[in-house]
């Protein structure tokens, strides 16, 4: 396909070009970089990405998004075959503590260590180091308060590990009726009159 500046480009042609760019990229690509490279509007690039996303739903690849970044990845249901073909060991399992911290960060990001510890009720330094070393979370900023604590967020590796295309695919948090009621029930000390 040869495109000239005089020829209007169709969304399908733009999708082919974007697919090629994402294929050769060795890292997630910002949508703004695609807009600049292709001299296209953000709306045109998003339309082409939507075409690719629809195409990949029945293929061995997926379009993965994290914020304004996008990349091509293999479909999660073929991970075992890819690992076997490449001679990689099966992905290691995470501890219960690591899964708890990862869940907190994924659903409430960005989160600081003190915020995570306030939810879990225990120190999480070691778990955070493990998740950082595995590349499942990363520093995304610092809170503008005393001490400027590090804020953590999930990474593209997190999405790959769990076979997600974007954070929008995280399952909805479900609270049981009793748990929800407990959140809004306060016990008064014995002998005090009701308010």
C-alpha cells in the first residue's frame, strides 16, 4: 500500500499502518505519538485502534491499553503455548498478600504505602518490593503532602499477567449485603443513650 499526501487515507488503511507501528515498537506507544507520526487527528487514530481491537477479538493478538498508551500483546488464552514455544517457565504465582496489595492498587490507584497499609492493617514494604521487582506495579508519582510518599499504579505487565486489555476489564467489586451494612453501622459504648 502506497499512500501519498494527496490521497485521503481510510480508517482501515490507518489501522494497517498503526498495526505495523505497534508491531515494531518494543514498548507501549502513546496515542499522542501515533497522532504525531501519522499526521492524523486523535479521533482518526482512536477509530483505527477501535478497528484493530475488533479485529483482534478473534485472533491471537490483543490491543492492550493502559491510560493513553497502547501496545500489541498475545491473547491470554494462548499464553501456555507461547511460553512452551519460547522455552519459558510458567508464570510464577503470587502470594495471598501480594494479590491483596495488587488488588488494592489496581482498583484504587494511585495508592501510597501508608494508604495500602491502612486498608490491610499490616506492613507491606516487602510485598511492594516484590510487586515492583516483578514489574506489576510502578511509581506513578508522589503525593504532595509531608514526606511526599510514593504513589503506585499498575503496569502493562500487570495487564499481561492477568490477561486484560485495559483496566476497564477488571471485574466489578462486589460487596456482600452484610459487609456493606457493617460499613455504615457504628457500635456505641455500653450504657450510652442512643443518638
